[in-house]
């Protein structure tokens, strides 16, 4: 058996135990994980230091190092996510709909676990915990495959979680980590149809594209985030500056960060200098259209082309374009958006309603930051990613998105004529 076959066989052998576990049993396991993460936080940070040092040696960007880094507050955030999931309703067994047919048959549509979920992700060790605990609460076994950049952190986190779920009475194999970071192993995972019921990639555009193109296992596509803020002619300038700044600089390495700002021509000369002043505090590189360069000075703005407008920078870089009206902004978003999160800043109710109606993305905001596209912020507990596809799940993927459904039909002897 191959390495992935061995992991898959173990996951398949114990998936029914977690699928049929009671809510109390699953919640106890989540609380055990929260406890062990807190108790062993120093061990986690030491393992993470090795990954960070290796990352610096590989000349990873500061934004990517931030994505990789763990500290007391981030570990506490993981522990709290476990506790918050324990407080949420269990999706397994939830009746989605029900009816009684004219012949007396009773039909219910209920939520059930998917079985074994595979998650392939990059240099964010918190995904190791998010993925595992979401799968646990939703009744699924999980096989996690993180990037080599975070391998020491991921090993430590996975080992601790396996100990915790075993203390709670489960097989540790409901949570497994692919410790071999060879790309060939990842490809084997993408084709492990005999063991993995669904595959979820979480990371940059190249990773997601590779999984979608190579996998024979069904894939739920979590999308890249080329997110836009459109500053309308009626926008409150101070609000708009705050929203763009927060979206770009609070954590530029994440998928809900703002990558592009569109500005109505009528407000551009007032707004852009104020935005630049704020972004300069974080040394954000601006790539802009010709009018943006005229307003801000050509020496301060790199000329932007279509590649810039199409790029998820994940860094302290932003593209800016001045548009004549909302129609041009909508056309630009339709062309370059990845369907993740878009925002309009406006005082016009009509403009707000039109923007939300016409923008085809998973999350469409009026007058608030795109950084809220997150399972925790949406009240879903942890999330495994932001789905930008339109089948099964769209937007932040929480507990319910980690389940599927089946029909339960009850009769008293009905036959079809």
C-alpha cells in the first residue's frame, strides 16, 4: 500500500465512529483539544520558531512569515475556536426539510457527515486546527496535508490533537497529518477516490488550480481573493479611507484582504491623497491608472496594467483605478474579481442596492471591510475556507458546509403503480 493508501485506510476504518458519535462526545473532544493547546502552547511556539527560521532562510516575504507565525494570542484563538464550536448546534441529523406525500409517505431531508475529508493547504498552521475541529464536530474523519513551510508546527499541532481526541474516547486516526511534503504524495491524495470523499484546497491561486486540475476526488474549491473596494461619488471619505486601509493593511496575506480600489472620478482628487497618506504608514506600494498617477504624482505610483488588476498580491501592494461611474466599476469587478468579497462605500441607498444586486461574489459589502469574510466573524465558528464556487457551498465554509444530505422515507406499505 502507498503512504496515502495507509492513511486513507485508517481514516476509512474509523469514520463511522465519529459519524455516529453523540454531540456530547464530540464537544468533549473539542474541549480536550482546547485544553491541550493551552497547556502545550510553549511546545507549539518552539516548533513554530523552527518553521519561521527556515522561512527566513528561504527569504519568505514578511507577509507570508506573518501568515506562518504562531504566538500566544493566535494559539489562544485556536483554543477559543474549539470552545465556540462546542457551543454551536450540531449539524448532523438536522432536518433540512420534510413533507408528507399524497400517498402518505413521509419524506425528510437530513444532514449527514461526508465521511473522510482531505484538506490540502499552505503555510498557515492554524488551518491544521480549524480543519480538524470542523471535521470533528461535523462527524468527519480528516486527512490534512499542509505545506513544507509549516511542517514542524503542523506535526506538533496534529500530535496534540490526536492525543486529545484519544483521551475523549475516539481513535486518534480521525485526525491524520500527511507528514511527507513531497508533491507526489499530494498528487496521490488528489486521486485517492477509494478513501477520500471530498477534497478541499486552501491557499493561493496556484495550489487551488493544481488541485482542481489534477484531482479525481470531488473538490470543493476555496477561491483566491482578488477583493475590491469601490468608493462611490457619495462616499464618506473618512469612512472610505478606513475601510480600504483596514482591508489592505490589517493582514495583507489573507484571502479577504483588499487588493484593488476603484474610485469614482468625482471624488478621486479628495480621496486619493488621503488614502495614500494612510497607506504610506505601512509602506504600501501603489499601482495605478494614469489618472491616479496624475493625482498622486507619477513618481509615487507604478503604472498598473491588466496583470496588476488581476493579481491577488497577498502583500503590501494595491492596485487603484479611477472610474467614470458605478457601471464602469461593476464592469471592472466582473472582469477581474475572483468572486470572493467586494465592497462599495456610499451614502446612496440606490447605489448600495444596485451594487449588492449586480456583483456576483460570495460576499458583497456596503460600508464595511471585506476583512469580515470569515467564519468566526459570520458567527459560524471556525471555517475551512471561503468557497467561491456555486455548488454545495459558497462563502465561509462552516459546520453545515462540511456535511451533505440524505433523504429518509417512511411508509406503511406503499408501492409505485
